[in-house]
């Protein structure tokens, strides 16, 4: 078993945008972190870092999972703070991409780095062995490269680049730390310029630029072609360049030209004239307000090279090309793209072909296996499939033949032949693993013990992981188990919405778990956890005038939540992505919730003119009574959750879900979503082993009553008069306050759960019959956006 990397304290050297965000994410993960930079020229010597920490709160998307975490980062500088390094177990250098600057800093800090600590350089492409040359001998075996992708909190990829001198256990230890503690997908890269992600990713952008120019397409047209239409992010090609910064883009291209003189594609490693022109003008993209795109008023304009000015964006897909891209069979799709005379189709075939060609030619130089390239592009660039997966799905041999024909005809960007191994295979991914040119064989996934925690890792093309034994299934849910004592239930509905079948299925699943298992986990194989109740079904009942049927559905929802809460075995909710409305209420009733860091949790019913009625408001009233204790102030416990529900707030992280009172302090946060099921099962098992019993029924709930309702209404009246909310918003929020405060009873009255559930149902059904609520529901179903009426 590999030695663990124990990280109590970490240091990040460099408080630029990247360094500060790496420090933020280490702090998110509970790592005591010191952030260093140069001493300030005047005032507080740590002023540069203090300013960088303050700036974290202004960045979007937010680097910190909770703004209060900023104060946990310790500021330091290289003149007076180096002694702080002696207490660090991990030191990540993240200063500017200059070899000489990095090496000078290493000479300065080497004497202060403890004998056990790991030193890593966060670089997007500098030589790791060259960086290691200046280190003292005893530090070289603990030095390696790490490349976080920007923004580090959200981008799954982290490339690890060992130097020739790096100890294997150091590499394995940091891989484990990055995977579990920071939630990353780790790819081991070779020490070649730009490593894997940027080597292939920047080349694919250069190929797109080359063929944009060759075929005379607009930048907006290319972005329509290279975004979601082919399984890539919405920012596509030129919007991505604007976000990255056109100066950064030009610098990366120049670095490729300088460091890869023998690359057969070298002639293309130069910025097109229009990119150079924009940089010279200072139009650097998003950070300067203009690049390939600019905004005038509310209009987004795109650069027209011929006119040397911006024009309104059009850039629609040609209908014939759009039809080809909708073809489900990849082999037919690629054949049609190659055969078409349409410039848009020719563009796509050319960019795919040249990226396949480049990836195959360089695979042996830059990576151990084809898996590493595909994961780097998926995790670092947001591609739904990597280049080798796309090629293999389209018919490996046929595509290889077409590439060879285009090379022979001089159509490709370089005339280098495909490697011999391409023709000898039918693909690179197979059941036993992914192809490694160095070993001339398929190589299995990493044997690092950290991956035992991933029951369902991110699957590559054709990979399937045993789905467990089905115990019960209906149209709403599937209940299954491995050969252990914890059963797992997942929803089968679209967006994992809660339908009658889900409610009935969950109740059945809990019964089976109570009888045959130690615990039950509610987990979804893919995000979201649940987008809430089935609105379409609910609206159908209302429009048909079936109020009794509608009320019965609500009652069944509450019954299911209570079944979760009072199950004789622990029910653990494993949440990632959206957990809205009823999805949020289910996790509130679970014995415990395990959240992935990126969990967006909220009771959003007010947005569709309703209030939470799956037991959520009842649960807030119960928790307020318990937290206040005998003679305590129940109302004080209700203000924060009332605001969360009335304003339909959704957390931007699992930590914020706790501060919004949508999650409990005892709930667990895990950083790697692929480990979520493992952690949830471990929590359920631990509770079962400890002799789990459900809570006793809440029969003595002290409520805030009429005084509480009036106090919350005062806040609402101010908002209504200030026109921050509409009269219907006021109506909804007043009813939310009424339920949470236990109804129009005296302050301090004692009620039970059934009373609170009945109140929930009554106000939910009354709201649902109002015309404005039905308008809100219909609008949400039609547009996916809330209506303010």
C-alpha cells in the first residue's frame, strides 16, 4: 500500500488569480493554508496577499464555497514569512510562467521546506525536469509538477507531471490527496511542453482557426459549430479565447512555436493576423470588454474581419449541417460530414480529422495511454467525449483510412503519416483497458487504492460497471445492492423529478431495506439529485378540477418524507447537483445527507406560486423548537430558513446550504462526486453498526404562533411597499410564515407533526387553486423560467 500524504497545512506561493484560487480551494477542503507573495512596497508587508484574498469574494464563479472561509487563509510574504513554510506538508508554487523566476524562488525557499514536505509547481507547460535542476538533491525526489485548470474549484482536471527524480510514493500520495481531498480527476502527464490538456486543446483551437480562415467562416458561425452541437461547452472556440484572454492565447501559441520546433505541425503554431491585430489594439477579450466579441448596450456583436468592425451575431447552423449533427449513428454522421460540399460540414470534418491525426501522432510522446488524452480533454476542456473516443465511435478503421487519404491528397495540416499502430487496431479503448503505444497493449486503469472509493468512475467509451443486483423496480425507481448490507435506490424519471411512481417506489424500497438490509442510500447515477415534484402531473390534476386527487398526491408526498425520517434503518441521501423542492425535502428527512461540494439546494416552490409541502416547512418548525430548547426563542431559529424559502434561495455550494439552514451542520460534504456513493454507504453502515434507531415522533413542538407570523409579515410589508415583491409573492410568503410558525395559535403553543403537515397541505392546495399560481406553473413548464405576476 502506498504511503499517505498527510497534509495538515499547505502553502501556496503566488497570490495571482491562479494562486489565490488554489489557496481558496485548499481552504474549501479544510486545509489550513498560507498564501505568499512579494512584500508590499508600503504599509502592511502582507498587503499584496491581503488584497488578493479580498478579491476572491468578487470573482465569479466564486472560488470560495462560503465567503466566510476567506478569513481562514493566512497571508504571508517572502521577506518576513518564510519561517511559516517549516510547518507545511505541501507547498504549491503558482507564480508567473517564467522558468527563471520560478527557479530563483526555489533557491530562496529550499532551506525552509521541511524534510518531509512535497513541493509542486503549478505550471501549464514549463519543463518539470528543468525546474528541478536548481533544487538541492534531497528535495528533488519530493518535487513534481501539478497543473490545475482554471477555475480550480470547478474544473475537474488536475495534471500531475513527475520529474525523473520524483519518488513513486510522492506521486501516488499527491494523486490520492488531489482525488479525495480536492475532488479532482487526475491524469499523469509526461514532461513535454503544455503537457496533455493544453497540447491537444490548444492544437484543436489552432485547427479551428486555420479552417475558419481557409473556409471564410464567421467567428460566430464557428462557435455555433464547435459548441453543444458537437458535445462541447457553450463557449465553443472564440468565446473561450475571449474568456482565457487573447494575450494569453497568443502567448501559449508562441510557447508552442518556441518549444516544439520539430513538431510536424510547427508551421501552424502562429497566431493568425486577426488575433495578433486584436492583441496589438488591446482588445484582449472579456477582461477588456472586446475581443472576438463585444457588447454594445444589450447586444452582443462579433468581429467581422473583412469589414474591420463588429456586426450583430447571426452565425446560425446551416439546416443541412444541423440535420447531419442530429444523426445518432456516429459512423453515418462522420461519413455525411466528409461527403458534404457545405463549408460548415467541411470545417467540422477538417477540425475533427486534424485533431485525431495530431492526437494519434503524439500519443506516445505526451501520455502513457489513450485514456489519459481522452480524460484530459473531457475534464479540462469540457468535451463530452475525448478525441479517441469520438474517432472510435465513428468507426476506427474507416476514419483512419479517410485521414490517410487526406494526408496523401495534401488536405491535412501536416503530411506526417499516422503511426503504424493505428492500422493494426480497431480502436484504443477495450474491456481490458486503453492502448499504450509504449507497451503496445491495452493498459488497465490505475491501481492506486484511492480509486477503490469510486464504485462508478467516469466511464470511457464502451466501459460498463456492474450495476448491482436489482431488488425492486417500477417506473419511478430502481432498488439495487452489491454483496453488502446497504441497499441503494435511484430515480428513473427525467431530471429525477418526483412522480407518484417515485413516491410509491420509495416507500416500497424502505420496507425492503428495513427487512433485509442495514441501511438505504438514495443516490442518482447522474446529476441532478432531483429537480423536485412533477409539475406537469400536478397541473394536469388541477386543470381537470381533480382537487381531491391533487390533495391525495400531496399527502402521499408527505407520507414518503415521513417514511424516510422514521425508517427503522438509516436512510442516507447522497446529493450532487440540483436538489430542489421535493428533492431538498427528501434529504431534509434523511437520517443524514452526504453532499458533493457542488450541490445546489433550495426550496424553490415560491417561484411557481406554491409553498413546500413535502414536510419541509414542518421540519423547519420541528428543528426550531428543538434548537430553541425549553423556554428558548423559537422565532429566532425561524428567520434564516424563512428567508431561504420565501425568497426561493438556492445554495451555490454544500457549505452555503448549511448557512441557509437547508442542510444540517452534521451533514457530510465530500469533494469528489465519484466518491459520493462510497461515502454515503459508509455513513449508513456506521449508523447501522452503532445500533441506529429513528428519532421519536415530534409530539411536543413549540411554535412561534401568531406573534411569529406578524413579525415575519412586517418584513414582507416593507418589501411589498418597496415593490421588491408582488402581491402574490406576499400571499405565498405569508402562508409560508403561517405554516412555519404553526398557524394562528398563541405564541409558545405546543403542536405535533400531524398538525404541521395538515397546515402545509391546506395552504398548498389553496394556493394551487389560485389563477396566478397556475399561470406561474404553466410558465415554468413552457419556458423553464419563473414568472413574476
